[in-house]
C-alpha cells in the first residue's frame, strides 16, 4: 500500500539543497511513500525543539491536514526530543531521513550479513529514542536507587538493556561472518589475484558494469548480480572472477552504493563489507554522468570513502550512462577517466585497457627455455600466463611469455633473455 507524505527541509545556504530535497523524495518513493507536498525554510541554525520554526510547524500541520497525508518526512536526522515534540504538535507520524534510509536497507537486505548489519544500525538508532508511554507514566518516585524508582523508568531501563544485549549478540554473529570473509580475502591475496572494486553513488550503474564484465570475460557468465533502476538495488558485496583473453585475471567486487547524509551507524555497520574496497588494488569510481547533480554525487562518494579511511587506493573515474547525457561523446578515454554506456556495452574495452595498465604493471615479456622433462612448467605457463610464441630447440621448449613478476621469480632459472618489455 502506497502511503503519502510531506517533505520538510531547512537550508543554511547549502549549494546542493534542492538536490538533497529531490533525493529525499526519491528515497521516500523507494520506500513506497508518495510525496504530495514540500515545505522548506531558510534558517541560520536548526530549531532545537522542532527543527523548523513555530510558524513552519503550523504550516506543515495545515498542509498535512489538507492533503490528508500519512507521514511527515524531515531531511535530516532528528533528535529524539524533536520527534516527540513534532508528533505532539502535528498529531501525525514523523520520520527523519535516517529512519527512511534504514527502512529501505531493512527491506533490501538479503544475505544474513547485510541483515545483521542493518539490524545493528536500526537498534543503535532506536536506543536513544526509547521513551515512555506519555507524560502520565511514573518517573522516579524518590531518591535512593532502583527499588525506589517508578514502574515507568524501570521499564525504560529494561528496554534499553534489552536493546544493548541484542546489539551485543548481533555483533558477535557479525564478527564470525567477518572472520570468514577475512579468511577468504587472505586466500585471494595468497593466490596473488588483483582485486578491482566498484564504488560510487547508489544507482550509478555499478551492477550493470559488473554484469557486462561478467558476460564478456568470465567463465561463470551466468552469475549475474541483481540490477535495477532504483536506489540501493543491492546491499551485498558481490565478487566475480574476470579472466581476460591473454590469461590475465582479477576479482571484480561490487559494493553498496552511497547517498548523501548516509547515516553514520549505517556506514559503520557496513564497514566490514566495504573492506573489499579498502584493500582493493584499484577503485573504479562509477558516476552517473547523465544526472544533473553528478558532481554532488562525486563529492558524497569521496566524503564517504574518506570516512571509511579509503583514501590511498589507486582510483579511476568511469562516467557511466553517457547514452542518456547531453553533449557527451562516448565511448572515449581522457587520462584516467572513461566515458561509456554499460547498458549499451559501449566503452567496456576501454575500461579493460585502463584496468590492465593499473593492476598488471608488473608484467614483462621474457623468454623461457624449459627442459623437455619439465612439461609441468610448460602446462602451467600455458594455463596461467600469456604465451606469445612457442618453439622447440635442442635445449627444450622455448616460450616467449608475458609473465607477472611472481612467475618470473618462480621460474627465474629458465629465463634466458629478459626482454624487459612491459606487457
């Protein structure tokens, strides 16, 4: 059932305020809530009691009654006291931006880990918002300790302890899942397979790029990830192996998308998931270049990465959805930036080219002479390296190979002519 809402925001001269309000509307729609009105106010600072000024509260109430809406949604995280005051004055449900995003994440979380992360974030959000059942509930009836406290305060303390206990239990289960992922990550590092991670604003097209790469360069092309034109279509980190025609291979990861004013507890909850990006050999920052506010989206992504301490990774920009943008020539490359359309599969090879330059820069072309009794080495190089030429001489099998440093070191005794040519 679609509910209706009025959107409320205040501006303190933010350059991207209009976009932030439009995004709030998109978030509401992603949560099956239809915005039917919008009220904004310019203020030097937020009202501590009601977020907006008293006159605006009356205006909101009048519009809410006129439109007969179900909820009023505010464009910032509200303090518990602000929510209580506003609901008392407006006589209608009040929701802030943080709760709206948490509700979307709760609906979209599919894996156990994502569900646990969202539950922890929601409980941390709810903890300071636990209140009694109105002013009539007993409060402390005297001095001296718990035995002298009223039933109301005792129940509040019990509720808070219960939530803290839930958070502790969920975190323990999460720690176990994180430990499993760390083992998997260490195994990948041991195998020396580079990791390339897609990051960016929600709905920028990260999953579409991953699926295009999987279709073109994966032995498991049926392992598509979910993609849809919607905010937070996927919350899970997906990992796919990409094998290129020259035998070079890397792991491509797709992370949860970002959004402005992403709740701090949610960022913290998903920190373990985003460690894939923190330890990647290359970050691909995907941008929806067709969006009129794409520059604000870039800024939000950069700020979120900084909050996660992901600032020292090599990074390239991919300006996606160029087919929907005006006056954008694609596919084309400008330095470490690429303009493409993943949906039309236009520009994918340019992306592959720049990935190879970034993560396979330790490759060089060398000549191996492998004795005929070491066919295992020949088989290994044919399977794992880019063999450019093969010949047979008295000394053994002669292979000209574009090989990574680890393979050159492993079989150094068989190298006869280091061409020193980067591949």
